C-alpha cells in the first residue's frame, strides 16, 4: 500500500509539472486565483477533520496542524501575490502639473 501511494504521489508531481509548465503567462493570474480558492477548501477540510476526528493519534493531530498552518500560509501568500499582480494592470492617476498650482 505504501509503495502504491508513493507511486501515485510521484506521478501526480510529474503530471502537475507538465500541466503547469504549459500555462501561458496571460493565464497565470486567473489560474493562481482558482488554485488559491481550491487550497482554501483543502484547509477548511483539514480543520474539520481535526475538529471531528475522535480517534486521531497525537502524531495525526500534529501533522494536521502543520498542514493547516502551511496551507494557510500558502493561501494568504497566494492572494497577496495575486493582488499585487492585479495592481500592475490598474491605471495610475495623471500627475498634477506644478505650473497650474503656482498660477492659482
């Protein structure tokens, strides 16, 4: 069972890399936003499992807490990066000329 799970993890890594490397730059921001939303659902699922898991060992609970912390960091950081990227596309206000202010 362990070998099967490791094989699935490795294959998923290769498939994920192949899919993400083919994404054009123009689709990076929407894809990142969608991925952040999905990861937020995963973090919520981890919190639910931690709260409702009655027969969890101390190791299981510790791993869940670490996974929730790292997932939360990933979601918050991803949204901050996405917001910063979207700021680049907003138009900046026109600068006020100093000559107009001095004449008034």
